[in-house]
C-alpha cells in the first residue's frame, strides 16, 4: 500500500540569474513495510528530497500525498506532528534535556493516541533501541554519537507514525553501530510494517534495503 | 513534556544564560524603577502641597499686567472693586462661603500692640508713624471666615451675630496676645485711636517724622471674643533654618495676625470715612473725589473643592474690571513649583530614554539568546510543535526571569531613587533660587494672605517622599513586562517564520 506518493516534484533555486534545478519532475510511490535506500552523489539533492517528504521545505511545483491526501492540505505542521518521524544526520536533539525528555517533547506535540504511561513507553522504546535506564536519564550531550542517534530514532518512533525518514543516520557512526542501526530499520519495516526511507552514501546499507533508489541530475530512479 | 515544563527546565538547566538575562533586566529595571518612583513622588508632592493649600481664592490686582503697562510708561486708571461684583461671585454654586473685608490702620495710643521680641530671634517691626498700630478689620461674614476655616481659633467668647454685623455694632474680636498684653477679657472695652496726622509741614517730618496730630477720635469696641492663630498654620511651619526670607515673612504675618481687631464692616467703613474727610480738609487738592470714594475691599472666597477653581476663575475673569485677577495658592504654587516642574520634565525624558534603552538592550540580549537557540526552535518545528507553544515557552522563560528581576528592582530602584532624588530636588531648588535671587511671588493683600496660605518650597519638599504605592507598582511592572515581552516577540516571530530545513539542514 502506497503511503507517500511524490508527483512531478520540482525544486530549484536561483544561482545568480540562472535557475538551477535540483529535482526535476520527480515522481515515486513509497510502500508500507518496505525499507528504501536512496543513493546519490554529494550535492545531488538527497537531503532536499527528504526535507520535502518531511514537510521541512516546500517544492516549487508538484504534490506530495500522504495516504492520498496532499500534505499541503493536511497542513505541514499537522503532517509533521502526526504522520512522519525524521532522523537527522546531526541528531538534532535538545542538548539540555535527557534522552527520555527529548522523546517526550515529540510525544507532547503529537495528536496521535498514545498509551497513558508515556514514561514507561519511552523507557521501553529506548531499551529496545539499546539505551539502558542509566543512560536514558542522562543529558543527551553526555551520550556517544551512536547513542544519540538511537535517541533520535526513538523520538521518530515514539509518536507511533508509519513513515520514518532518515538522512545519513549512520554517517557519524562506526561500522558496528551502523550495522545495528540498519538492523533496527529493517525490523521496523519488516516486523512493524512501517515505511522506512534512508538517504545514504554507504553501499553496505544499500545492500540491506528492499529497494535502492538513485538520485542523479535531478532524476530519481530505481537503481 | 509540555511547553511550560520545558520553560522551567530550560531556565534551571541553563543557569548561566538565565543569570545573564536576570542581571540585565535587574539593572535596567532599577533604572526604570528609580525614574518611575521619582516621577510619582514629584506628582505626589505637588498634589499634597496643593491639597494642603485648599481651595481658597481672592480677587486682586494683576501685577503682571500692571507691570507691563507701567514699564510702557503709562499710568493705568485703577478702580476699586464694586461690592456688587464681589457679591454676585459670592452667591455662585462653587462658593462655600465668602467675605469681603476692609482694613483700617489705627493707632495703639492707649493699648500695647504685639511685637515679636528681638531676643527670640525675631525682628522688631515698627511702623512709619513711629509706634506700633493695630489693624481694624471690618468684615461682612459674622462667623468670621478665618475662624470657620480653622486658621484662627476662638479661645474665649463668641463670634459676631448677624444682627451686630448688619447694625455695625461696636463690638470686636482681639488676639490672645493683645488681650494678655493689655489685660483684656471678654466683656471689657478696647480703646483704639483713629489719628489723623498732618505731614504737609516739612519740619514736622524732619522732627521725628511723626507729623502733627490734626484730628483724632476714639474707637471703643466691646471685646466679645478672643482668638489665637492655630499652631501648625503658616508661622509654625515656616521655620526652616537657613531661609531667613521666609523667617522674616513668617514673623511679619504673625504679628500682623495678632495685631488685627475684627469688627463689623460698618465700623471700619465709618473710620475710613472719618479719615478721608479729615485728609480732604488738610490736602483738598489730593482728595477731590472724597465724597464719592469707594472702599477697597479684599474679597476672599472659600470654594467647595479644588476642582471648582477653574469654573470659578472663568466666571470671575468675565466680570472683573481691567487689571484685576483671581489670586489663589495655585498661582503661587506654579511659581514655587517651577524647579520641581523642570525636574519632572528631566525625569520624564529620562524615563522615556531608559525605557527605550531597556527595550533595545533587552531585545539585543534576547536576540542573542534566541540565535543561540535557533536550532532548538527548528527542532520543535520539525517535530510539529505548535508555534503558540514555542512562543509560550519563551514568554514564560523571559517573564519568569523578568518578574523576579523586576520585583527586586522595584524595591532597590525605589531605595536608589529615594537617596538620589532628595538630593537632586534640593539642588535644583537651590540652583533655581540663586538664579532668580529668590522666588518672587505675587502675594494677595494682607487680609487674604492668611486664608490663601503661604506655600513654601519647604512645604513641597516636606511632601516629597519616595514610596511604593499601587500606581507606582502597576506603572513599573507594566513597563517592565511590556519591554520584556516586546523584546522577545519580534525575534521569535522571525525565527518561527523560517522553514525548518533552513534552520536544521
Ligand atoms: N536554498 C538553496 N540555495 C542554494 N543552494 C541550494 C539550496 N538548497 C540546496 N542547494 C544546493 O542544492 C544541492 C543539493 O543539496 P542537498 O543538500 O540536497 O545535497 P545532498 O545530496 O544531500 O548532498 P550530500 O550528500 O553532500 O549531503 C547542493 O549543491 C546545494 O548546495
Ligand atoms: Mg545531504
């Protein structure tokens, strides 16, 4: 089942009088239960594409539909709050909050029905992702990069969304950590039926994906 | 983890930043608090000083207008105030009670007049004619306005009856000092002398300056009451050391009051008539109009309240002849309060300047802090946190710090302004005094003077106190909170308008 569909997306910016296209006429449908990898050279527009899918930016033309509804009509805020979880390369955690508190921020924002005991949910989620109790109550600045990325993933999952977007989630991590995180994404897609889209340079990760897409010269295609 | 809880955590976990913001607001808050407190204090002192003067007015010569005419070399024709005009104003709704009096200066040939003793630090005051005289004050208002209004106190006997006033009965009220000096009691007679002296013979003037006694007649009044100036009125309050002008003024007023004998108006009119007729015989060419001479009354009106001043003055100006004006303590006040007014405007400018400075500085600090936290706000936005919640969080943070800082500034700023402003006000007044060689005030004529009161700078200063009251707290907190809120809303609106990608990626 297609959860998010891109139709004729165009994204460009003015470069001193010249209009430079980064995405031209990108169309694609992403399915639930699938783990996607998007490959592409540096500067090819991968982050741009992901930010459009996460409603962090707007295309010049084209539509993005979430469960057949235009996310613009859905409301970008509403869409981000209730339907998508985003994992950034640089984690983007709030430094003066603990791991648990960072996850709770997202849970407070969402309108999705969540279990009453949020604290317990977060602790379980973090444990599932390999963050034990002791680390869960530390400020995130006192955690390692890999641990911080797990907290970021926990935050993306905590609102019980079906779509997870990750921009080079393993870029700053060593091989073992990377592998563990890729395992998590696979589990989320295959056992929890979510749609996971990961942007990466790493061909090792791409090998684990159900579908590998390549972005080149503004065009997205199956590799 | 709602926005309010985040606000508290943000403050408590970023103690350094919280402290910086706190200190900035505290310092600026002190500046604003001090100026607001000073402003309030000046307004308060003006208000209290005005209130203490009450709503009494007189009608008299407009010396400012006359000065202009005189300096132009002209000789304006001055007329006495018509009793009809005085009475028509007296029955106006604004007027609680009124009187118009006539003073005749009589000789104290057979009685002793009161003199403030020189060894008490007083000044011996002698009149031109040599001996000390007494003022016979004819009044229309039987209960005696000065007694009714509390400037004088009836220590024994009674005031006049309406019948005595109407019939011009030979009865009078004297001061306790004069009664004591002459061993007079209620029921005794006091004998005053209406002495007409001829100064036309120049040798008589050279010879002691007393002239020759041309005519004389006794004025015998039965003492029906004895009055005493109430302590706390003019002379009691004007004894600040160092202001010898005011001391002298007070001594003058004191002896003038003690040497006044109140009597029905007709008694004074008759004595004035006798005087004018006698002078008309001595120097006929100077008293051509003696037969039609009008008495120069001094009217005094006690208004219901200070608020009636404006409408009464308007009505009075409409009927008063040329070169007459309404005299009241307010016009005195305007002159004395000049220095205060200039401080007031300095303080006003300082207040505006410090509010603007605070707005700029707090804004800058908040902008710096928000720039620091751009990423945090980007994260909230990427998570779909509502903009109102982000605003709410920042406002709670800033307001919490601001309220604590302002609360402290409220007290400390008040103390600072209390210490500073007393000095400032005093210096300003001293400077103004040396500038103008003392402050010239157009006093109402003697009879009205006491009721109008004499406002001195010391009265104003005595009422000057920096304190915390409700309007002060509200003004200050309003300004402080307003500045704090304004300084974070604009930068916040800017940040929240950005696309999250711009901030985060
Ligand atoms: N608003 C913008 N203004 C100017 N240039 C932009 C803008 N947005 C994107 N670009 C450019 O568009 C191109 C695509 O950027 P993007 O970040 O999507 O690349 P990427 O594929 O994620 O690269 P990387 O693998 O290095 O992260 C880059 O050349 C970038 O400089
Ligand atoms: Mg990128």
